[in-house]
C-alpha cells in the first residue's frame, strides 16, 4: 500500500496503517521538513476547515492523542500551553467545544491549555514511528495515480490533490509567518476573523516565537512579502509590545490546502484499484490528523479496515 504525501496527514495515516499490520510506503515529493506541515504554527484548534459537523469529532480524537504525547515533549514535539483565543465565544463554536477540557470563557474570549506542536520535531518523530512499524518513506513525486504500482493508494497529497485527483475545488490559502527570538512569552494568543485575510496570533515554540498571519485565498506565492511581515509584527506587538523589538529569525510561507469540505472517502477505479482520499484539511491538518487517519484506515479494504 502506498500513501501519497509526507506531511502530517500522510505520515499519521501511514503510522496508523503500519501499526495495524499493513505494509506501507509513503511517497512524498519533498522531505517532511519541507512540506506545508513544517511551516504550520502548530496550535491545536480547528481553523479554516469544513464541514464543522465532522471536524469536531476528528479534532477531539486528535486532541486525546496529543494530550498523551505531551508527556514526552522533547521526543514527540507536543507540549501543553496556556493561552487565549481573543474574541471567540462558546456559543459560536460547534458542539465539540464543550468537550475540550478546560476551555472556558474569560473577559476577552476563550482560554484553554491546548497542545502546541513543534512541527519539525513532530514530523521527524512520526517518520521514525512509521519506520519502527515497518513502513518506509520514499522521495518520489507522483503526477498520475495510474503510475502508482499498488492495489490500494491513500491520497494525502494536500494541495497536490488538485492535479493528482483532478480536483480544482482544492485551492491554496496562503499563510505568511514571522519567526522571532522569543522575548519571554510562554502563552499563545489568537485573534482571528475567519472571513478576513489577516489575523494576529503568536505561538511559542522551542526554537522561537511564531507570529502570524495571513489567510490569502487563491494566492500561490511562496515568497515572503516584507510589507506583510512588518504588518504581522505590528499586529502582534499591539498585544505584547515586547514583540516589536524582537530579533527576526526567519520568514515563512505555507499554502494551506483548503476545500469547501474535506474529502475523506473511498474511490474504486477502473480495474478494481482502490484510492482512499484524505485531503483538503485547510489550516487544521495537525488538528485533525489522528481522527482523519483512523477514519481513512477504516476505508482501506482488508485486515486494517
């Protein structure tokens, strides 16, 4: 069985399948550290993903896994961090919100202790866990499902599914971030209007403080824009003034693979070959990774189903 895509969704799905006893190889165009997942801020929270009625269950299942993985943050990259979602309200969220441990209303929004995932570390840990389970990772670009020599293929290609599956409904939502030297901030903060192309958030990571961000739908540019970067820093500094003087370490851009609804389904091709599609996770791949991986594994024919 071949899983296409080496980001967080692809690797997590491959781990679930391999640990269920399936022979799995991940084919990926680039190493995990060069995927969109590696650029992600890493805060567990449903963002830019639909449909909400399904997302909540996937996210809660994933949350439970991360809470366990947080017992070994140096190895897994998962920590539990306090913070605030400014302007968020429980009555505006789905039923899933009532089941998030410790999520509570505060004067300026919602507060909770949530998983923050150091994505480069976590992706490396997933790859090692896959190999321990007997799986492999192969650097190989796939342009046509017909060229994949396997009776079962799991398509976790993210934005690449646009061409691979002939699905032009999956489209980029560009996210630009600024990584700065952390001036001593140990909590996360988000202020996000889902209808706006700009937001303010900061997320502490072991390697620095991530500042965001943007959500520019249909924008394919991977080049950081200096003006946008300055605006990101300014928005975050209005919340925590010490950010204004923080030394900039890097500029990052990732293209979130957004779709009006995540595609998670089984397709039978001519000749009986099976493709399980799992893509279109928008800005929440890390948030729903384990829930979607287990559902995708259940769509695979044979003993892992």
